[in-house]
C-alpha cells in the first residue's frame, strides 16, 4: 500500500497560505498569457497571408523555444530559485508577446522571434512554478498540484474569453497583446513575492549537485515515462476528440464541440476534487483507478457505436486523465533538494508527448480513420498504468537525501 500524504495541520502558517495563493496566481497567469496569444492566431495568419502549412511552421517556434529551455531549466531554477526564475521568465514571455503583437505587421521573422521567446519564457516558467507548487504541497502536507493545474486551465479560459471580446470590439492584435504583456510583466514579479522563502537557491558554499544528473536517475526517467503517457492521453483528447467524433459518428460540428467540452469539464472537475482522493488513498491507487476509467472511456469513444455512448466515454476519458500530469509533477518534486532538476526532466519528457501526439495520431488516422487511431492512446494509458508504482511518495519527502529514495524507486 502506498504511503499517504499526511493530514493537514489545523491551521496553516501565514507564509504557507501566502505561498499557496501566490503559486496559484502564477499558474493562472501562465495559462492566461498563452491563451491570449492563441486567441489571436487567426488574425495574425490573415495579416501575414499564411497557408495552413506555413502557419504550422510559424507556430512551431513556440514549441522549439520550450524544448530548448526546458532541459536547462533545472540549472536555472537550482541557481536562481523559483521566485526569481518565474519573475525573470515572466518578463521574457511578456517580451515575446509584445514582439509578436508589434511584429506581425512587419513580417514573419519578428513573429517567429517573438514566439520563440514566448516558448523559452513559458517553458522555464512552467518548470519553476511546478517546483514551487511541489514545495507548497509538502509544506501543506496535502495534495494541491491538481488544483494548481486546474488553475492553469481557468487562466486559458480567461485568456480565450478576453481574446474573443477583443476580436468582437475590433481591438487590434498589437494593442491586445501588448496590454497582456504589460499585465504579465507586472503581475508575475509581484505574485512571486509570496513564494516560500526556502525555495530559493542553495546558500553560498553549500554542496551542489549538477542538475543534469537527474537525466540518469531511474526513478526520474520512469516518472517521465508515466508523464509522457499522461500528456499524450490528455493532448490527444484536446487535439483529436472533436474531429474523431465528427468523422467517426457523422456528428455535426456543434456536437463535436460539445463532446470536447464534456471531456474538458470532466478533466477540470477531476483536478479540482481529485486532491481529496489522493490525500485519503494515496497517489498510486487513485491514479490507477482513474487510468482504468480513461481506458474504459476510450473504448466507449472508439467502439461505442452510438454518439451518446461516445459522449459518455469522453467524460470518463477526461476524468481518467485529470490527475496523471500533476501527480507526476508532485512525484518528481518529492525531494526538495533535487526537485528543480527532476521536475525539469519530467516536464521536458511530458512536453515531448504534447509535440509528438498530434502528428502521430494524424498520420495513423490517415490510414485507419481518426476514430480508430485513438486506440494508440489506449496503449499509452496501459503503459502509464504499468509504471504508475513509481509515483509512490518517497520515505520522507521533506528530509532530502537520496539513498532511501533510490531504494523506494527500485
């Protein structure tokens, strides 16, 4: 039976309460920044006269920026600490937003440069905020990471709604994105003032370990494999569920969007209410039960035969995938001494799934049909279930030291 997260103390110290609010704000702000850009993609495409293929290449700049930054983000966070890293990368992301908003009237090159900077900022920001979230989780002695990721989702909704409003009232892309950049540049550094004071860099003269060594740790790589499976499962639902329902069941666009909304709503509810289950039963049992629900949901979507059954399956799929990614981030951050390096590794591996999933399902779907291509996702869910035992919390997450943890991972 996996160790359980200890019950919270009756009253949380003020610094922990402040840190909880601060890291939640940073998650929301990150989602808001990204969705603000995404909401204006059609206008940028039209202004630049890009074809679908050319737009895909331009959007690749964000992914390249993130993939470039994430493997090295452990080094950055270990040296600067989470607060200074988020403050710095919020400025980088803001600069990328502003450059994109101002540069699209000039040509493609400024947009690509701005999106690359946005990717670099978001990639390192993502790792730092997950490290801080893990530290807050340990301080509270209860699971909160899924709710933090739900906060990111709420931020994307807010950014998308604001973008829709800006389009409706005909505010230019430049004004919109520069205004969002100012908000990010101001709010990010302000929010991190509430971060835990102990989440900074090691003291001068303190023993350091090269953060890149995390890439050689068996437990860390296995957590990365689990997160890869979770991210692939989540990303496939985000990118292909609506298309699969339309193509496979002959549904109209509105019903395809409704099915996707059911998936998102179930995932958000799972992330909001899931921490209580983790506190009561432990990470591994909860993740395994939800993984089984995801498999059942996928089966109903692919082989349900009736649209109503597929919609119900989408709900089970969304619920089943809700806790995988955040639970992996928590597991990577169990040991505060090496949390930055390990979260960096796991986040990088997970992000590769978000990159690989869409083209892989697309290529398979061209041969088998989009609906049946989703069976590949079921194989990834099975892989996640197979390695899910690695999420078991280490003997004493707050004590540091590796020997007991390596034994637990083995």
